[in-house]
């Protein structure tokens, strides 16, 4: 009985030591399973009992996509002309001036005739017809210094503002002529058998037989000029004489009406006309009888009355 309490205390002591060892073992196992405090999970061991501290949430702002500001519009870089270059403004047509048609070039071979026609003005929507210029070059006609020549014949319509001066000084023989506004310039770029190459032969070329040039006459010109009673002329401009020289021509009165002329050389040609004279009332003279005329008529009437009375009396006496 003396060892009873002692044995009981031993049992309590053994149970306590055993419990302590068991708790220590469980704590060691839990720490081993949880890993070190610097693990990638970012969590730390709070106590040996295995409880972990509650993580405190942090409000991380969500990045908001911002739209970049619009870029300014591109400013065109001004073009700088090269040194010494000047800009040529486009000439504007003058009032009432029509744009000329583009030039036309035809080949002439000397062995065959060449004939073509071109419009003088650009097409106009309001125009009923476009007047043309015709050219007819006979075969074996073109020559330079008596040698047969061939080449390219170019007919170029000329602006009204670029035509040589038309005035009484340049038309001294008929200063009343009027210019129709239609003119052409004819050039030849050709060669002969001995020229050794092609060149501008306009000034030296001649035509034998002569070439024929024709200008159309519009309906408005024909009517305003009293038809065939008017005067129509084809003239060429002589640079040496500084005047328009008339060419012998023929007018075709049937549509399409055309005045044609012949020439042996080339230069600028134009169509002219002179309005027909207007027949009006007599000019200013005094066509009244006057006092003397009235007296003579009265005397003649009185004589007729007296003679008639005398004849009637003679007839009554015979009865």
C-alpha cells in the first residue's frame, strides 16, 4: 500500500511525457509538410498548431487602356522650282476669240497628189458647222531650186490674237476689207535628192503647178454679205512688204460654200470679205417741181381746156 501513490504518479508522468512527445512529433510533421516560410506561396507559419495567418487583400488598380492623341494632319511640302526656272501662266483666250484646232500634218511624195482639209476652230457645242481649210497639192509640183522635193506638209490654224496686223496700212489696196478671223500657217519639213537630209524648207519651197488652198464660207457670212454679191478674198501675208497680198480666187456659191485660190509658195493665209453695198433711198437731192414747174403744168392744162372747148363748138356748128 506504501507504493500505490508512487505508481500512480509514475503513470501520470509517463502519460504526460508520452503526450508531450506525441504533440512534438505532430508539430514537427506539420511544419515539415507546410514548408519553409519563404516558399513561393508567400504564406508564413503562424504557430506550431498549424494555423496560417489570413492574407490581407490589397486593391491593385486595373490598368485602363488609354487612346493615344490623334496625330496632326500632314502639311504638304511646297515644291521649290529649280534655280532660274519661271512658271509660265496659261494664257486665257480673249473675249470673242475661239480656240484654234490642232495642226494637221500630211506626207507629200512628189509622185502622187496630196489633198486634205482641217477644221479651223475647236468643236463648239453651239456651232452649226465648223469652217474648214482645204489643201490640194498636185503631183510633181513641190520643188526646191528646181529640184523635186518631198516631205511633210503641216497646216496650223492661228489664233485671232496672233494673226499679223490687219488694218488699212496692211491692206492699202482695199482698206474696207474685213477679216473673218480665220487664218492658217503652212510649213514644209522635207528634202531633195541632193540636200543630204530633211530640214525646214518652207521659205525656199515652190510649187509648179501651184497648190490650191480653200476657205469655207459660213452661212452667217454668206447671208450677212448678200450672198454672191459680196466680195471674198484669200490673201497671204508678205513679211518683206508688211502687207496682205490678194490671191486670184473663185467662189463656189453652192453648199458647202468655199473660196479657193492658188499659190506657188507658203506663208500665212487668211480669209477676208467686203460687205455688199446697201441700196437705200436716193441721197439728199431736191426733186420738187418748184414754182416754174408748177406754172408750166398749169399753162399746159389751160391750153388743153381751150382746145377742147373750141373743138366742141366746131362740132356743134356743123350739126
